């Protein structure tokens, strides 16, 4: 018997990393909804340690793009959202980094549900001090990722996943 997919499962199974975007703009309300979804991620003690920098300005995106080998993705995107952890409200390094991952995943799923595309850029972390300098942020803010967003040029991306029996170590 097959279980029907509720919308959240559709978003999980259909989401792909989108790296090519059209020049169609994204509304401020849409960006706010994506950030709101990130803010609803679980966090230990409900400390909500995530913080965001929204980069709409093309010139600032061009400056940001200099800090990653994936510059073309940032330059082609309509919006970038830098996701940070605020070290001053963190209470456990592992738990708070897991919360940041949950926040980013919520944002990616919201992007999919809203008909947009996004990609999680992590390679830029090797230059996170320069990114903080660009944004005028001090070392209390730890860059977790940059999300590049836009309207997908296409949805030809394919992906495969391991069967669940390859992932389960044991069952009691």
C-alpha cells in the first residue's frame, strides 16, 4: 500500500540544488517567508541562534562572489542569504550547529514550496572572515552557509538516494 505524500514530503523529495537562475526578481515578502521558515527550525533550549544577512544589491553580491569558486552562482542569483550563528547565544557547539543545519534545511524547503530555487553554498566558509568584513560583522557571528536564491532557469537536475536498507545499521 502506498502512502500519499503530504506537501512537506513532496518538497523534501522534489527539492534539488538550483545553480542557474532567471533574472526574474524575488519579492521582499517571499524572502521574509523563507527566513521565517528558517526561524521555525528547532533549537536547543529554543535559543534560536541563527541570524541572517540578506544580499539583494547586485554590487554586494559581486563582492561576495569573490570569496568562492562558485562566483557565477552568486552573480546569477537574485538574492543571497548568509546564515550565521550568533556565538553570544550559543550554549552547545554541536547542538547549535545542528540547529543551523535545520534552519538552512527549512529555508531550502520553503524555497522549493514557494516555487523558487536555491543552493546551499558551503565552500565560501574558507573565507568567512572576509565575508564578515564585507558585511561589517565581528567574530561573534559565525558564518554557516550562503544560500543563493532565484527563479530556476530549468528543473533538469537529477538526484539519487541510497535505499533505506543501506542506511539502517540495526533494528531491535
